[in-house]
C-alpha cells in the first residue's frame, strides 16, 4: 500500500520530465551507418522462400474452419479506427488525471500485447488483450473529448 | 501537464508498407515520428546524450532490416519501444552498470535552457538514481513494463526488479513511514 502511494508520487514527479530532441546530425549518421553493401540472398534461399510461401498458401486455402481469428481481426480493426480518432483528439493539451491514468493503463496493455506476440500466444489470448486495448482506447477518446470540452468552456 | 506517450502515435499502413519495401523516405518519416520517444527513453535511463543517440542509431539501423519481420499486428510503437528498451539495457550491460550502483548523474538536464523549474527538478531527481534503478523506474513507472518483464530483461528475477524499485523509492524519500498512533492523536 505504502509502495503504491510512493509509486504514485514518483509518477507524478516523472510526469514533469522534460522531453529533448536528438541532434540534427543523428539521422545522417544513421543513413551513413546503414549505407553498407547489402548481401544478396543466394538463389537457393529464394527458391526455399518461394516453396515455403507455396506451402503456406495451400495450408491457408485448406483451412476453412471458422475460429477466433475473425473476432481478433474485428478487434484489431476497431482499435486501428479508434487510434486514428485518438491521434486527432490528442492534439489538444488537457489537464485531466483520468486521461493520464488511462494512458498508463493503455501502456500496460500494449506491453502485454507485444509480449503475447513475442511468445506466440493463441488467438484467444490475443483477443482478450485486443479487447482490453479497444476498451482503453474508447475510454481515452471519451476522456480526451470531455476534457477538451471543459477546456473550451 | 505532460503530453501522451509519443510511442502511441499510430503508424499508418501505407508508411509501414513503404518502409517494408525499403523506401528510404518512409524510414525518414518513421524516424521523424518516433525519434523523440526513442531518444527520451534511452536518455532517461542512460543519462547522457551521446549514449542515448548511439542507442537510437543502433535501433534504427537494425530497423531497416527488422521492419520486414513486423507483421503489423501489435501496435508499431510498442514493438519499437521494446527494441529501444532492449538496446538501452544492452548498453547498461556493456557499461557494467547493471550489476552495480554506478551511473548516477548529478549534472542538470542536457539542455537546461528554456526548461521550467519543475522540469529541471524532475530531471535531477531521476539522475540522482543509479543507472539500473533509473532503468526500472522509467520502464516500469513510465513505460508500463511489469516487474516480471523487467526481471527477464535485466537477466534477473521479478523480485529483483521490485527490490530495485523499492530502494529507488526510499532513496528519493518518496516512501513515508506509517504514522504512529501518537502522531495521529496529536492532530
């Protein structure tokens, strides 16, 4: 309990951290570091890739059973749509603790989602996380719009 | 009031697709959008501009190849953030700052000009911590990583991460001792 209070205080302090920009020379450095000769794939590797793609294609066609993937795809599509709306809403600076709290919850869900993909989670497991993400995005959108309305008033 | 975490800025499918086909302009666009998020994450942990820029450079050079493996399912920002966090922790490991209390910084913000007083205070507070404590504080409190994930990232246990955080909170005097009955009564 005490640690949670302390953690909240820490977050409150860290929220005031300044944001800096890297130097203008960084991008040219990155491009220069990248500008090394690219090793071409040997012919056998290209043939193996094509064979693997053909196999994957045939498996995809053979797989006709409905599963959790359509539900997952629906959540992903909904999240994409909400993200676009949220990107516009975030343009307005708001002073609202609900917004910050929801942003943190979204960060936790995002990290969990990335871990789930890294660990090859099942579509059912992914669906739970995408649903959680969609809910946070929707709540954030409402919170931003509400806060923006208050700012205008 | 802080802005939203810039790693959340969505990446549109068209820019992602162009980058995956190797278009340099698309990479430049991705860099423009996320350079601040990447740089600040590394800077807050490492505490020095040169080291943070090296991390960003390493991540983006690798991105030219690794972006082809990004399937576009998880949010791009979360995927990129994972790369930056891992590269930053690798840098701490190279400096031998993960196994000691080294890496505390006492200087002010890299470019103190134009900063508000509370921003300078927040920066100095963070820089009072050893580097490994900064890593746990930044990645847990600001970026949302769990202690289990941090333990794995640091090559340690979940309880190790919790312990580093608890010590950091004490070091920053953010933990308040429980009030005794007498103190409560005296009010």
